[in-house]
C-alpha cells in the first residue's frame, strides 16, 4: 500500500514488513524489517539511477504479506520499561503484604477474643477481619505476579531514555 513521500515517520504494527522505495527511472530499493511493540527504528534505503532524473517524487510502500526472505539487518531487541514501574510494583506488593500480615494478627486476636467470650459482635469482628485479610493477600499476590512480569521487561542496565509505546519506523535515504 502506498504510504507517501520520503523522508517520513510511519507507525507500523508489530511483525514482519516489506518496505519499498520507488521512483520512476530509478531501481526500486527494498528491505524486510521485523518490528516489535514499542520499538522505533530508522531505515535508510538508497535508490540507484537507471536513466535521466524523473519529475515525480519518491514514494514509499509497505506490505504486511509474509516476506520471502529475512532482511540484511537483525531486528533490535524488545524495548524495556523504566525501573520506576518495577520498583513501584515491588513496593506496593511489600506494603500490601505488610498490611495483610498486620490485619492477620488482628484477625487471630479477634478469633481468640471470640473463643474466650463468644458473642455475635465478636464473631462478626473476626469474620470481617478474616475476609479483609484474605482480600489483601489476594491483591498482594496479584501485585507480586505483576512485579515478576515487569522484572523481565525492566531496563536495569540504564540503556533507557525516552521511549514511545507505539511501534514506529522512520524512512530516509538519498535519491
């Protein structure tokens, strides 16, 4: 599908794409690229002149059809998240687990109080604290699982910088 004139910035869905730059009187330049979510890449294609210079501007086209062969360059690794996401989730997990422990101790005390003096209010207090403790443990577990997943996508080596969440491609070249 024709995309327009170069140079241009073009968002692409993750996956393999065939990029072509065409211009009348010039040999078509083609490259196969594989993009990942959150990745930005610059691609330069150089056209070779076949005959005298045409008057039409160069155009860019992309196809989502399966590429016949891999491109000359290897795809870059997936982008990583800032450390702030991981550490925020880890801190939240620890805070929720601490609250669950504290409320669990209060729940055990409420149960002891109920067993020593069985009243309707004592039973209600124990059941309410036990339910809230269980909910806190569930939320703390979910936060811990999220933190574990974020651990694998976090940039701990400081290679970060400003990152965009959408896949993008910047085309340029000499014509």
